[in-house]
C-alpha cells in the first residue's frame, strides 16, 4: 500500500476525543455529533479535505496520515505538544471591564472573542475585571483520533471541487482552460453573508493549493428581478 505524502489531496473521516474524559470534541459523523451533543447547525457532516503539508490538521495527526494509505483506519493518540499545545498561564489575561465597554461588548463567562489577533474565552467577569483565556480550549489535553483515509484525489477537477466544497460554497460551475480557472456563482450569493466573508479566503486558498492555476476569475451572475 502506497503511503501518503506532502501535497496529496485526501478526504478523511474522523472522531476526536480527549483521553482524560473521553469527551468527543469534533467529528465528521452526524450520528456521533448528535450523541455527544455537539451538532453544529448548517455543518455538512461528511469526510473533509486535507492537503498534507498545509497544516490543515494538528501536527501529530498529519504525521500519522503520512504513514497511512487509502482505505486505512487507525486510532492515533497524541500528546499535547503534537495536538493543541501546552497550556500557557501567560495567555490568561485580566482586563478591565471598561476596555470591553469601549468596544461596545458586554462580556459574560463562556463568551468567545478576538483579542490581539487570538481567539479567547471569557472565564469570569467580576469586580469590574474580565478574565480571558487565550489558550486553545484543548491545550494541555492528550487527544485520540479515530481516523480513516477515505480517498485520495488525483484528478484536477475533483481537487478543485473539493476546495470549493471545503468552504461550503455553492458554485454553479467551473472551468479550467490552460492555467486560468473560472468559477461561476449564482445570483443568490449577493444575499449570502457567508459567501462574502469566505470569498477572499477561498481565493487565497485555491491559488495556494492548486499550483496549476495561475489566475482565478470569480463570476457572480446577477439578473434584474422581474416585477409582478
């Protein structure tokens, strides 16, 4: 069985759990997400695209995938260093509540926010002070993944489609001529906030991953709405 390598486009299914509590924190299975009470509205539960060498998954899992083949399934246990990192007490900040009020934010325990370019979790609000933890929620945890390599994508069109799907974008069509790719989106995108937010990241990601594409044209089709 040929092992995988950097640059390979693969689709994997997986379930991730903490070793200490056995708690499922992420999965590609709708059934397991429901059982664990972590179902995300609007998420498409299906095998996901991973391009090896691009940091799409944590280091330990990526290293394990490079020693697997298509169709292979494995249980992979990771130390914190190879998963979500060691907890750093210096990343727990105490900030004045007034700083949040200036930003028109009303912090509460459990609130997720961006702080200094990092994702943070509000741990407590008391006495005019707010405790924010900038560590990854799974920092310091040993993790185990049940992972299966479902397929390896070798055809150019299948890899393009997989990148489009990974951003949950609904393209009407795409066409690659030489090194120029045109992707057509329907009129409905003009009202789709998710599309507007994701478009820039999608463009950068596709041009980075698909080296055979030198130019990407995004076509958004609009039509005059007919009055009744």
